[in-house]
């Protein structure tokens, strides 16, 4: 059985395990104050070309979203997101749990539209009753989105401008950031991300780590006592080394980018395979997640040999399914897949 | 430089790393639904001799406290804790962040007193105005406590009875549970714990794991949709395997108990060393944390070769410091220490 | 200047003030434990024909929504509402502040559609990932809605059935309930409301009181220690008599229904006036709020002599405005209005 | 039966009812934007001699505490209070409900000690682990306290200085402020209060109003969009006139001070009565609440003719009870009382 179920089905990149072993008996201080965390932070800042950035390590994506959003917003503010955004749809209400509303905008293949964003905020402030409503204090986007799609540099720039105009924080969920940056169809670099938004995170969990997300405040704008708030959320781990060593490894010798590139290469092969065999795509995704429309009978047959994810019902006879590649996908996986489709 | 700074200064027990490597490329489902999590849960239930227990894995101790307490309490309830309890003193208000008050009782070397507990709750219900106050809905104790001390089986039984009498949940923080159970001076076993309380957790982070705490609801009493609440707290990790494999390893061939026993042995040696050299103990601790009263001059001298933790000021000339052993402490560490004291 | 700005622009019905004065120097116990609260509760239960109902008095509508929703929901649940529902649009995120998500359904003149409701919940439970999402635990509707519209008895019955099927609480916001029940175009009585939903409230603030909403749990289903939760929300007032005396007055000699009927009569006259003069209605409302489409020039002219509410932009040359009648609207107000339109 | 049960057992001062009637049919805008609110705010600012103060009206004391504290604190901060402070003991956890810890200091007849306050904060910042703890962000005191006692001007000045030194907000709960200011044994004026603290409130509910507390931010320091947060707490009322008219009345012709003075006069007479008859006082209170130690048999006998409040058990044969006077207490009440003691 081969699996394209998701990009978190295997453990960690071997170099990460190697470094965990190598450093295992070093006595290090806790709570991300160790030298590996320091080193990883410096490397990330350098990759971002942002000497005034501040980097923190958290364990997972929902946690990163929750901690960042609740820490950056004021009481009376909510966060704008595509209706399909992870925070709005698939985090069990983690943002609302912290007391803040998610303000949903229409979904365009996972993305928000810059004009709709501008209109939403403009209309809000034009409403005489807006002081009885939730203020838009932040824009949340994911890059790549939950549909594997990417914002263009032009779109990000426009969103950034709207945020500045209306004093909103721009927050980018980069749970799969590597796969976005290394896509063949993007003009957005890590430096662009770091330049255009106020805070974002570099996903580790889905890009080769056992766990971990590196939160980057891009311009000395981390909230006061951020680590205290992290603790308050139950999000601080005693052995911060686990996160530091992993990110230090990922940002040494371009590993993060190399393995992301590999996943993109595998995705392109997979895409070609389906295309060549006449399959229909639900969305034209330039990243590691591919959404295929399968006949239900075909889907059931395929399940016998291949694992993939259910996405949504297409019509009575068809289903949208997701195939995800990752740093761990092999040419053999693709070749094996070709036998069944 | 040798270090007795804490019990979380090294990585993981080598068998854990070994198993992480061995299983690294297996494609496993996410969110703790994999076979290693299943296996670990079964082993833990067996160790507890509780077939009707329900086990869940979380990443850290503050997180476990926060999720369990907020999920088990009703809106109008708070949790009773020693004033020195971790939730009251050192979690940055993680419990209050979820909307619940910590109701502090006096500290007796880290423990609460059973009579004071009973009086507190009795007085509460006797107060005509108690419906204007926070209801005691849970009792939180740590075993070992933050001072390394242990409850006797008799004390736990009494606390359990008071909880039943007043319809309160008994929750035991077992961040260092192994070191309590394997103490030479305890009559409390893991089975006793599982029998006497409603929910507890088995600490991994401080007992040989990279991270992870195993939360045990002892009698089919896990809150409905507990994992949804875990997600809502940002506490669910995609690669649940990281926790499952670690606990599966710790509960195979008694590893958890063996390495805890080792730490106790090292603590006893360390204790003897200080005693033989005429040092004064702040508390007579039967577990892996030892609290010594040092002359300030001696403390500064010692710091040059040994790492240990500041606990609190004793008087103008003395300081209480903490030496912690762990699964990773070696005879060599103890021998080296003997040179300096 | 005459005013149709809203239904809360005047003070209280004179009988209420009269009774406040009459009872002013009686020494009464606090926190809604006095005899007037008791009497009002009994009268309301009788009006509802529900001997097993439990009645509580709160100060305002947003408060009632917040307290009821947060008290009835479990941690992992959210509340379904029309996107235009007061809790979703105009309460500054009061529900989210308590940790719960509002799950929006499309708006049909302020109402939710029963089929869309059923589909939403059915789809939720059919989704393999629903344990990562917010569970629908309650349906919130307002009757009349924010657009003055009313559910039919058949619609309420269907919604009630869907709620029972999926174990959701049905909660009706009755901030303007009197104006709904006394509409000429409804088949829904107070008894129907009390029979079909789990909890609702009878609005006082907009129907003749200075403040106050009577929350009715319809079948001995008030959450445990509800008043403790009310206190916890800062929603309990010391002089509960202020609420008890007002509702006791409103539910004596059918006052609540009589003054609501009067407001409907005034609304019908106002409606006829606009219709006879060829004005266009935005919505055909059967209650005390009337939504008219005005040419912008006409609107500006009218503002010189009449107060009314801005609702929303219709097109570049037209605006939707709201005229509200109330228990305090007089024939003279209507006659005066006729001069200007 | 005469009653000294509390200071909220009667309705409102007759002048308040008179003005509610006089203004009843005026069409006023909602949400405290009416002219009576404006007028009341101006009068209060003038009484405080603070032209840069900002005044808001809320309904009750617990609500005022909750809204002010949660709005002023940052996520990582808690509020210092006497262990007996209303927010710590008798508000059902309203502060914790908003996510913030109450940090208790020892009680000295209801007051905190300035040295203990300074030590607490100094020790906090000296602790190496303080970033894992709740930061003290505010000091909450009540004046008069829950025991009827008062801070001296010197004490308030010291507390104010400590707050400034450690960047904490000083918040004074003035639920019974009138009775404090008009005490015969105080050197603290309303101007002093307004000068020394950052925010306080002037209690209406217990000083002649039906409900209402006037929150005063003393130096243009109201949090941004405070009214939006008020709404979010369910604390905004549609007919803000109810609060505006009451406070406008209370601050016209010194009514608030006159009726407070009257209550003090009655309290002095009551005190003398008990003293002359050899009763023992639990606390020497200079305000409207008097705490007497009664033999239990005497207490039961007295209950037949007089209402008073149970405070706490004194010993097996004695009980502490509370007698409260108010704006509404009459000489006749005192004379009547003299018959029974």
C-alpha cells in the first residue's frame, strides 16, 4: 500500500533524527533558551533577510494560529479569513475559544479577493453602528492555502497595503510554506513574505519535522512577554531543544528548501500522471496538494492499493480527493501509483 | 561542568530515539489514531490495571493541566490547589485563561492537608452566599509535589473520599509520577493512583521522553469529544506518532519504572553525599528533587563546576537550591559532584 | 420633531413607573429573590401555559443572548444563526467572547431556511473530519427577526424537530416578542413558542420596560446554578426588584399584549400611509419595524421633521430606512408623519 | 419589621423617580448617547475636578469590576486584591471568567497593607522564573472596603506610588464610595480619589439609585473603543437614559453627598446605640456598615423584629452580623431598633 494521504504521515527527515541523537546527552537549558534555538533563530532571520525579526518556536499549526491571533488582537477585534481558512473551518473554534470572532470573506479557490477585502473593511467603517460590531484587527491568509493555491506577489502587496491603510495586522499561516515558496509557479519568496506581512510562521510539521512551527514577527513587533502568553496557552514545552534542533537542521544547508523542492517535483510528476491519464482536476494547484475528481467506482477501486484523502462530494457519481506529496515521497511511490490509474 | 539543573536537561532515553528511527518511514495516520498510540494506550491501561480507563496523549504538563481542568469543570466551578501548586504559581495563569478560578489552600511542604480541604468545602456550602461564589468542582494535587514530597495512600484515600462526598473531581498532576511511584518511601502504586482519582497524567517529558504526557481518565469518564476540545486548545499534534511511539517505548519492558528507579537511586546517593558532608536539607524529599540550604559563598563557589537550580532565599546568608536527578543522571555525575562539596 | 427612530426611545409604560413608586420604600431582599420577582415569574409561566418552566430576569438582550448561549453550550459546541442574526452581526462578538463560535446560515429576510438548516447539520456529521470542527449545539433564531419578519408555526415546528433530531437546543431571541405575537399575520402564540423551543426570552426593553428581559427555560431545563453563572457574567443586579416589578406589571391584566397590539396597530397605519403614497417597501414586514426604500433626496428632506433609522444603502440613489413603532407611538405621531410623505 | 439587611433593600431616592417620570416621554437616542448622560458626565467630571476624565455608565458593581479589569489588563497580567476583596471572594469568578487571575494579598480589616503590596511586586520581579508567572498589572482596592473600613490619604498615596513604580493600574471599587467620602473619619475626598487612581467608579446602586455605577477613567485613559467592549460583555443597555437620568439627579445639588451623609449620621446613631448597650464590635467601621458580635441567643431573639445580615461565625456562642444604613434609613428605624437591643 502506498500513501498520499497527507504530508504528515511519515516521521522526520533523517538529518533531524541524526541531530537529535548527536545532541541527546548535552545538558541544555529549558524553554527554548538553549543554543540550538538561538542558532535556528539566527538562521531563520538570515533566510528572511530580516535582522529585526523575532522568532519563536511553537509545536503545531492550530496552536500557532491561536497564540498569535489572540496575542495580537485587542479585545474588540476579530480576524478576517477566507470562509475556507483553516482557522474558520478546521480548528474546532480555537480562535473563538480565545474570545475573538473570525470574520469570514468569500473563498476563491482558498484565497480571499483583494477587492472584497477592501470593500468589507470600508463598509465596516462606513456603518454608523460599527462600534456595536467586531472590529477587523487582522487579516489571516494561508500560503499555500488549504486548496494548495498561492497568492501572487502583487496580491500580497495589495493585501499588505489594505492592512496598513486600516491598521490591521497581516498574518500568514505558513504551515506548508516551503511547498509554496518552492513551487514552479510563484513569484513570492521567503523574503517577500517577511517583508510584506507582520507575522507569519514557517511550518515544520508538514515539511520534514516531527513537530514545530517557527513564528516570525517581522519587525521587532512581537507582543510584550510573548513567551508568558505562550506558557499561558499551555504551548511552551520544557525541552525546547526538540524544536530548536529541528529548525536548526532544516535551516542548515538549505535543507528546508531542498526537501520542499523535492515534494514539488514529486507533485508535478503525480499531476502529469493524472493528466496523461485523462483525469479531471478540481483545482489547478501549483503546490504539493493535488485535488482530483474521481468517479466513485474508480475511487473505491483505487483505495485498495493507494491511500489518499477524501475532500468533498463533487456530484452523485464523483468525489473530490486529495493526493499530497511531501519531502518523503519517492519516485517509487509515483511509479507504483501509475500502475493503478 | 556537571548539571543537576532539572530533570529535563537531556534529550530522550536512547530506546525512544531508536524506535523513532525504526518507525520513521512507516506511513501512519495522524492525530494519535495510529497503531503505536493504540498500543501505548493498551499498555498504560494494563499498567494501571484499569480496563475501563481512557488514555490520551498531550505534549506538556501545563497543557495537560489546562485542557483537563477546563474540560472537566462546569462554568461555575473552580479548582482547589495548594497555594504552591504548579497551576496556581507557575503556569502564567493558564487555568484562569480558560475562565476558571484556582481556589488556593495552604501549602504543607507542597501538599494540601486533608482536614483543611474538608473544612474549606464544608464552609463553602455552609455559607448562605455561596451561590455568589466559585464552586469547588475539582481538587488538583501533584504527586510528587513541586517540593518533591509524596502523599501517603491514606492521605490519597481521604482526599478521594472528600471529593466523592462533595461531588468534586480528583485530578493528579503526575508530571514526575515515575519518580513518586519508584520512591523508596512510598506506599502508593500506579494502580492506587488509577483507583483513587478520576483523572491523572503520567509525565513523559521529565521521565525520559522528548515531550509528552499521558492523560488517563480512570473509569470511562473522559469528557465527550475530548479530542475536539484538545484541538480547540491548539493541543493536538498532527504527528501523534511522536507521542505514541514514545509512550509505547516507555511502557514496554517496564522501561518507565526502571529509569524512574534509577533516578531515585541517584537521588539517594546524592542525598547521602550532602548528608555525609553536613549539609542542611530544606525538606526531606523522598524523590528525585533534593532541596539543600547552601551558604551563599559556598553556592557561588559550587556554581563554577556544577549546575543546579535556585529555589528561594533562605535568609540573608543562605539560599535554598534544588538538585534534580533523572533517568539520565550517571554515577559519574555523582562522583564528580563529590569533589566539590 | 417626531421620532420613529426605534422602539426604545421613550422611557417606560406609565403603569410601570407607577408601581416603582408605589413599592419604592418596601424593604425587599436582593438579587431577584423578592416577592415581585416571584409573582412575575408565576404570571409568565401561566401566560406560557408551562408549569414546569423556569424564569429568570436579565437586564438586556445582548446580555441574555450571551448568558444563555454560553451557559447552555458545551465547550466544543457553537451556535447556528442567520448571518444577519443579532448575535452574529451586532453584538460586538459577545458570543465569541465566551469562547463559542457562531455558525452562520444564509439569511432569508432575516430568517434561516429549514432545509438549509437540516443540510448544514447533516453535512457536518457526514464529514469525516467533523471532530476537528465546531459542533452545532444550538440553533438561535429571533422572532421577530432583525428584519421584522416572523416564522410560521410550521417553520418553528420543523426547526424544533431538526433540533431534537440532532440534539441541539432551540433558543429564541424574543427581544421584540410582543410585536411578533400580536402581529395580524402570525399563527404563532406565546404558548407555541414555549412549547416548541427549549429556552427563549420575552423582551421588556423594547416593549414598555426601562430595561429587562425575562428568560424562560421551558421544561425544568435551566442549567445548574444558573444564577451563579449570571453573577459570573456581571449580569446580576442587586435590586432585582427593578426587573420583578416591571415584569409583574407587564404581565398583569395583559398589559404586555395590549401595548404590543397597539404598536402593531400603529405600524399598520404607518404602512398604509407609505403604501398609499406609493413608497416602495424593502421587505413586507408584519411587525412593528417597517423598512422603506427612500430616494436619497426625499430622505434628506424627511430628516428635517422626522427621525428614523438608516438601515442600508439600496443603490446609488436610494437608501433603505427603518421606521419603528412601539407601545409609545401615538395616532398624533402618525398624523404628523402624513404631512411630510 | 425594620430592616438593616443591606443598603440596597429600598428602591430609589424620590428625586430620581420624579425625574424618570418627568422625562419619560422624551424621545432620546439610545446607548448612553442622550443629553442626560452627557449632563451627568459633565457634573461628575466637575465633582472630581478632572476635566480630562472620561465617564461611562454601567449597571452594577460586579459588571463594572469585570469590564474595567478585563479591558485594562493585558493577556499576561492579573489583578492584585485583598483576599477578602469583592472580586476575589464574592463575584463567582467574574474576573477569572475573562481570563485573568486575581492575585490575593492578606486582608487587614478588608484593606491591603502597602508594605506587603510593595514586597509582593518586588519579589515577583526578583524571581528568575517570573516570566512563567502572572504579571501584576493592576491593583484593586475597595473604598470603603467590604468591612466598611477606609484607606487614609497617606495609604492611597503610597499605593498610587507603588503602582506608578511598577507600571500597574490603580483601580478603586467605589460601590459604596459616597459612604466613604462622607464618613466623619476620613481625610480622603472625591478629588483625592480622582487624582490618585487611574480608574474608579461611583456606586449608584447602593447610594440611592435603582441601579448604575459611574466608571471614571481619570486622565483621558479610557481604553480604545471602551463602549464596544462594554457591548461585548453584554453590559450596554439600550435605554442608557435610565443611567444618565439617575446620575444626573444624584450629581445635581449635591444629592449624592447629602444622602451619603445622612446614611453616615444614621450609622453613627446606630453605633452609639449598640455601644451604649455594651455590645461588642467586630471591627471599628467609620462608614455605613457596622459589624456587631452577637450572642447567638440574642441574635435569634433580635431576628423576630429586625432584619440584618449574617457575616461570619465568631465562636461557638457568638456570631458576627452586619447592620447597614443607607440613604433611606430613618430616625424611626433607629428608634425602633433601640427597643430590641
